C-alpha cells in the first residue's frame, strides 16, 4: 500500500475531479501543476485551493484549474492526498491522469480509496460499505440512511455490543484462570441480563434488512390486469408522462415495459405487462407468459380491474395470480358508469382503491397506500435500517450465538458453555466492524465500488 494511486472521481458535468492518494501524492501533483502565485504545491497550506495551470506529460498547458493538498493523517484515506479540480472535459481529465501516471502514479482500483481508509483505520468496515450505498443511492431517503451509516449508525452500536461481550468473556476467563486472585465472582444474573439485551438488539437489527433492502434497491412491482383494464394508462399516470401506448385495441402491450417511479420514500421498479387472457396469438401469449413470471417474482402487484365492466373470466386469471402476494386491487375507470361488484375483490384483497388513471382521481390514495403495503410506512431513516446482506447475516449469527449463551447462563451450565457461544457472537460482530473479516471478504466488498471512490 506504499504506492500512489489516482483516479477521475467525478461523474461528468462542468467540473472534473482527479483524486490522488499515497506517499507521493503531493509531489506528483506538484510536478504537473503550476500555481499562479509561483509557489510549489509541496509548500502549499493544507486544505486550501490554489489556482494555476495543469500540464500534460509533455509539459503543455491543458487547463486552468485549482489544486488542493491534504496532509496525513487528517485525510479520507489516512495518507497524503491531493486533488485537481478541473473543467469537466474528458480529454482534459484523461491527459491530467496520464501526466500523473508519468510521475509513477498508478490507476486506482475500484473502491481502493475507501479500502485504504478502512485499512488505515479511518473508517470501520460497515462505514466503508455504507459509502457504496451512498454512491449508488437512488432516493433521498436511501442517501439519508447511508449517510447516517457512514457516520456510524450501524458500526457504533455493533462495536459497543461487541466490547460489552468481550468484557463479560474476559471476566469469565479471569475467574476461571486465576481462582486465587481477588476477582469479583461471575454473576450469572448480570451476564444473562447483558445477553438478553444484546440478543434483542441484534435480532431487531437483523430483521430490519428486508425494509433496508427495499429502501436501497427499490420495490419490484408488476401492473397486472386483463386487456384494456387500463394498465398502461396507470403506468403513464404514475410516471407523469406518456411512456406506454394506450389504445382501445386489446393486446396492445405484448412485452414488458419497465420504469422506475418515486412513490413517497420508495423507488418503485414498476413493470407494465401484457393483458391476461386466453389467446391463440403466439406473440401475445409469450407476453402473457412473461407477465406471469414477473408477477411471481414481484414484491407488489397492482391488480387492475375495469370498474365499468363486470368481473369476467379474464379477471379471474388476475385474481389467481395475485393470490398470496402483497397486492392492491385498483378499480380503474371510476369516471365511467360502474358495473363491477367489489364483493368478490374484498374476499381476495386487503386494499381496494377506486380511481381513474385517465383523470387522476383517486391516485393520491394509491400513492399513499403503496408504502404502507410494503411495510415502510412514514418513518424517518436514521441509518438503523440494515441494507447490506452480509451484515444482516452476521447480525443473525451473532444473535443466535448470544441466545445460546443466554440459555447456558440461565440453565446453570458451566462458564465454558456461556463463553463458547459468547465468543462466537463476538467473532460474528467482528465481521461487521472488520476485526475478524478475511482478506478475501475485504477484496470482494471493495471490488463492487466504482473507480475513484
């Protein structure tokens, strides 16, 4: 980790950023940047922008820009760092990067800046993983949750619980290993109280993963209904624009149409599907088969029924497919005379929403109902939702081992039995904080990051 790395750390736009980290970071930037004040970047004050020119590897000026240096250990990676803040031209940024490479700097690997921050103790592993969530967040709520985790909303309580368990285990070992010393005896009631409290917290954190996953990844949602029930009109209404073709001809939609829709705190990954009906058209049938498969894999079904028509055989196909899923019955076309009897729908659906996708009447009720149906409600996101499958699995293992240790403590077993399971919980929690994680796991975690982070 002694080499110096660099990467373009901006995602396009009028401003471009080249980030450099390592022992020679400041010297490398000093070699390619000329400050207007005539001073060298090696002598520049830390965290202060300096105006000047950027030169390519042949010494030709390619941009007028700013440079800034950050001296260790008060940097993101814990190493000396520097940044070049250029105009956003791809050509300028690449030439600037090439100039740094000519000074012995190498291209940063994906996630290498954050990996160095973790290895240098600037971030815990859970905080480092949250950086990836923050980079990829697609809603304000997901970004809020990730930012709180970067600040320790997960790592801090996990570290606290781990240290409490370590203290308990150390006490057990001391009493057993040094019986002649004046050490307070093990109080199984106190140990049981700690284990009970810790077990409850760990299970609660692990069980928040499903909600956290929905917050981070979005909700796969399928619009299902018979032909001409108004599925495509509903998609267009949710999007606020004309995305799907809407006609009076049955079977217009034959393939899947996928879009992302922000609904309250949720990102809805919504799919419009072919209308369900018996057909001899092989192309339409292929679309119906895809609709069935998407419905089976979805987390939410919006089952659309034409309120201006009685329930028919094709609607029964929709009812059968929605059974057993989180689903909302959408009774569409309330702007027309109604012929649909909702009694049958009430037997199959907990939630029924009459609306007109054409006029927008009733859409507010549907939008308010979707988050509650998924289980997110209207709560604030303070980083407590676990969004990482690896962390959720480690938390569940830690909870199980704590529960086993609690049983041993309450059952009058020997201290060794309590200690063995408590140490298993400590190791599992160390997988989250980073103390007991393997190098292979660390490499896999950071390989998912983008270059420059």
